[in-house]
C-alpha cells in the first residue's frame, strides 16, 4: 500500500466531518484530540455506521446495507468485503486494544492499533507495521474519553493529541450496532487464527450479517450484536492453502456450531452473568454462523455451519 491505514482513514474522517450534519454526528475536542461522536450524544444513524465500519477497517474494506429476514420480519443487514483481509480486519478492525485508564474502559479498534502494536504478537505474526504522524481510533464506549485517556492513546501511538482522531459510539446506538455486524469477516478470521490456521493464507474476504435492533440496555445490546454474528452471520473466503485435507478440517471447526456453548442467546446470557459473559463462555462460540472457503489450489469450496433463526428470534425478542 502506498499510504498507511491511518492516513487513509484521516481522509475518511475529514470527509465525514464535512458531512457531519447529514451524518448526524457530533464534533468536540478533548485534551487537544478531535472526538467524533457517532451515537452517544449525537444521534448518528445507518450512514454514520457505514462510515464508522469502513474507518474501523482502515479504509481497506467496503460496507453497504442490505436486508435480512428473521421469520416474517425484515431487519437491516450489512454486506462487507475486503481485498486486504489481514490488514483491514486483523491489523485494524479487530477490537484488540483494551483501553483502561482510571475508571474509564473501552475496546479500541482502528488503525491506531497498528502504531501502538496492540497486541504486539499479532503484528509480529502477520508482519505488519506502519508509521504515521496521525492516528485514528474507534472506541466502543458509553462516554467520551477523558484527557487522561487521550494522553494514554497519544503516548502509546507516539502521535500528538492534535493529530489524534477518536470516534465514540456505544453499542446501543444505530451506528454502534452496524459496526459490530460489519465485523463479520474479521470474526471469521479471528476464529481461524484461534484454532491454529495460518491466516496469511486468506487472500479475500466477504460476509453478510443482520444488524441488531436497538435495546435501551447496553448489556443486552452487547449480547444481541454478538448474536447477529454467531447465529446470523455468513462468511466467504478465498484462500491459498497447501493442504486440502487440513483446510477442510479447519473449516469444520470454524463456525460457532463447533462450540459447546452454541445455541445460547448471548442477549439472555448477559443478563445472567453480566459483562463478564465475554470471558465465561467457550471462546470457540465467537465465530460466524456459516463459514465458506474457496480453495484456489483445488477450486473446491468447503462449507460448515448454518443460520440459526430460532436463536436470532430469541435474541431480538421476536
């Protein structure tokens, strides 16, 4: 790539700021950094969610709205694709930066992670790094970052606060819900990585996932948005992998159906155990409902998993 993902996404943010009234987003300064509100105090919306999703992917993925049927109702859904799956999904979109400063906590996504190398082992593994005097991070949070949080991010990325752009959107906002569903391709790649597959073999990625209807309780929304991926999300990857038999075996392990906790609506689980549900469930359940892989070596396509409409109906209270 001729430009870093941080530079690409700064361009996207400048365009979004120009369209802030149309996108219904807010703009403020905290500790010298530019904070873009896409659903906290500002209403945001579907279009803001699409912009947020592309920014989370480092500007190297495309996201559009489509529709999805759950029983006899229609819900919005996202189509996602990227020709740069490792960079867009793992080096940028993956929520791999746990930001905790004092009593402030947020999961950080976006290309600023590549500057801070959060987590470092992943960047070493995929051999990705970049340099930039500007940085973009998206925070899934229910309040604005403090000046102390801005300083922490600035120090970690070695980018001055004046060149730092921070997007904030809570899960129980339209934009927040859209951007979680837009993680469908990344969710599958992360699952492949967790079961030992060489993700460098993944050359292209495509996915579709329903967007969770809103709920006022942010914990319920955290469960709902995950349910959309686990029980409604479908992925398609084009891979170049040398061992066809092993590839088939990896695909069989990749969907959420391979987990012992499969079938439980996370929107229900979260009310039982709280936010810790993310760490109390079998990690193998965090995967797409359906995984399809096209092997460029053989021309064959392997498929595993299925869309679970009953789990989706329970999740959204249908």
